[in-house]
C-alpha cells in the first residue's frame, strides 16, 4: 500500500508532466520556463512567510543571500507581502 507522501509525490510528478507537455506545445524554452517557475516559487514563499526573507529562504531550502539576490533580480517588493494579514 502506498503511503500518502508517495501518492502526493506521484500526483505532483503527473501534474508536472502535464505542465511540461503544455509548455513544450506552446514552444517555450527551458530558460524562460525555469525563470518563471523560480519567480513564482519565490512569490509563493514570500506570501507564506508574509514577506520575511529568512523564512522564505527556509521554505525554499536556500540561503537568505541567494533569495535576496533573486528578489532583487525579479524586482519583487517584499513589503507588499507584509501588508497582507
């Protein structure tokens, strides 16, 4: 019997495979897709952490300085996430 975690991993993998098919069908290239995924992951992490970079970095499993550089690269305003309660 599969564990819930294993089922979840399989569901995520299936979803990603469908998304990748759509991306390929749309003619998008790997660099732009990776950038968009990274940007969305950062935005979601900042939302969950209410704009706190240390917490967002922990959610993403990266160093605070790395996410800070990415936030600057994508011109993301962390203060916008702090206003949400």
